[in-house]
C-alpha cells in the first residue's frame, strides 16, 4: 500500500525552501533588521579592537564555507574597524577553505582602497596544528616583501611579532586550536575570535576562562557587533573598506526556518511513534 | 550583499555562474537528479584542482623546491621531509615497513601536538576555571557543582566492558542521555547556521543577481 502522505512528503524540501525564500524576500523588501539586542561580548570586542589603534594584527582566517555567511558581516565589520583605526592586517590560513575565503576578503580590502602597505598576505600554511606551532617562531614567508614584512621580520617573524590575533573560526583550526597551540606558547599575545553558532559551545568556555581576550559567537552577537561598529560615534564619515556594508540577514527567515524545522522534527518523531502502533495492530 | 566579487564584467559573469550553479544544485528539490549530479561533479573537480594548485603554488614550490634548489645543504630538515614523502608515495612498491615509518611519524606528531595542546590549553585551564574562586557567590558555586556533575556523568557513560553495579549503571545511562542532549543542542546550533546560509543564498539570488531590494 502506498503511503498516503508520500507525495506531500516529497514536496516538503521544496516547500521549506520556498517558505524561507518568502521570509527572506519580505525581510529584504521591508528592510527588517537582524534584531540585535544587547550583547556585552560584542561591545567588549569593539572596545578592545579600538584600543589596538595602529597596531599589527594577524588575522587567522579559517572560516568554513558552510557557516561563513553567518559571521561574514562581523568579520567585515572587524576588518573595517581595524582599517579605520590604522592597524595593519596580515592574513594567514591553515585550511584550504579558509585560504579561498581569505583571498576573496583580501581582494575586497584592496578594492576598498586599503593601502597595499597595510595589508600582508602570509598565505596558506600546511601542517594543521603542527603548522600553527611552527608559526610561533616563523610565520612570515621568505617571498613576502614590503615594509610590513620587514618590520615583522625585525620583530622576530613569528606570531609574537603581532600585537593581537583575530581568529575567524568555523573550520577545524578555530579559536580552540589557537588557544591550545599558540596561547600556551605566547601568553602575551591577545587572541580574539569570531565564530558561527555551531562553534559557540566549543568557544565560549575559552572566553569565560579568559583564554580568549574577546569573542563574538553566533548570529545575535554578530548583529550586535556590526551595529556597534556601524554606529560608532567616535568615527566620522568613512569610505571604502572602512565602511560597514554587509548587514546580517533579517532574523525573519531564520525564525520561519527554525519553526518549520521544529514542525518537521515533531512530524518525524510522531510518525516513528505511530509506526510500532500500526505494526502492533497488524 | 556577499561582495566577494567585483562589480566589473568579470564580476557580473561570476555572479551569473554562481546563480546558475545555485539553481542547478537546488534542482534536486523538484526531483531533477541530472543537473544536481553535474554540480556535484563540478564541485568535486574544482575542489581537486584547487587543492592541487594550493599544494603546488603555496607549499611544494615555495617551501620545498625553491629552498632546496637554492641551498640544498642548508636545509637538512627539508631533505629529510622529502625522503619521508618519497617513502610514503613509493610505499606501495617497497617493503611494508618503509611506508610505515612516515605514517608512524605523521600519526605520532599529530597526536602529540593535539593531545599536548588539549591538556595544557584546554583540560587543565578549564578544570581550574571550574573551581570557585575565594569569595565567589552561590551562583558560581552552583555552576561549578553542575559542571562537575555533568562531566562525571559523561565520564561514567564511557565505562564499557566492566561489571557495573546498579548505581554506576544508572549514572552511566544518565550520562548517555546528557551526551544525547548535548549532541541535540549542537545540532540545533548547526541548523541555525545552515538556515542563515540558506537565507544568505536566497538573498544573493534576490539582490546580487536579480537586483531586488537594491
């Protein structure tokens, strides 16, 4: 006997995407915001990055393509804040995915008018955690040139040559790996992190213990941090890469999607409960 | 807007390619398997090409071949690494122990870095963090007690293959439920991340591609 709801079940994924699409379009048309509430972690990261001023910041860019959409607005806001403050930005990646995204962001910063002397591409470093440990003593590649590369070599050429590290997480080598491999060897270097919701349970204990100097984790804190950078009263009119142009998505489609997921989950659990009952009756 | 590609002609072309690839991937939603298979193969092929390019351009040439070509005697570690890599690649045609040596070094070094870092950077500091500081309030003390209880239950859940009393067995079962709850919560977080990704893709199609809402 064919399942009476079989046809309906087959259309569920399409219906799911269609409903989330309607939520997204309504959010775009009505310009609904992400609903940023108070988030002390976001305010704290904003204040800490502002204090770096013209310092040397290393961005450990190992985002995951599957979750980068969630943290991208915060990553760009952090880069915009660093550009505004006059910091130099050096990017390094330890995962292939992170490298692809880092290249795209470096290109975006260059297109946004950041002076070439303030950007340094440290490239992809193989070896995963062993590569991170090697970076403690040497992270500037031989082929890197320019004043920034020279200054870093003068300061030791390792991660210790930087004033702070901003870890963009999502992949295997996120803030946890940086805390375990780098912070234990260079406790004086402040490590900040931006991670998606899926890494929140893993990363938050390091914020609570103080091993991470700052952390923005999850959609709510991302929205709060972007709002903090965008509405910063201490900066005047800014242009190019110093602007905050990437806003977090509206929370409407996410809320709709979560409700639909709950309905589908409940239906799946109910059908499992019904199945033994039918078997028993037969 | 994703803004990962420029607004010039190349950027427009890339936007169209990305939009069409997204729609082809979603064709599985209406039961069209063939376009979905094309995009899967396209992704696999591009990923393989990208990884090969990354390895050659950013690792093998600048960090192995160039230094060795310039001053082979000055880089004994690179020579050793090259020898181990050669042993690994040629292991299929050589005695088994030859291939086992680089694998053993690889596994041993990875485990040493990961376990050493986890112990010094995570386990010990987090245990210290659990201990209530002198003068800590009741909320912090309660949090520490709950954390110790949860950690103990989860550890008991890993007691396999030993005769357990009724109490330990019941606590181990409770630990398994606690773990299940943790996995469920993590899956919930993952769903949230994926929903943001879906919404972002839909917004990309609507704004970057179709120009709605600009």
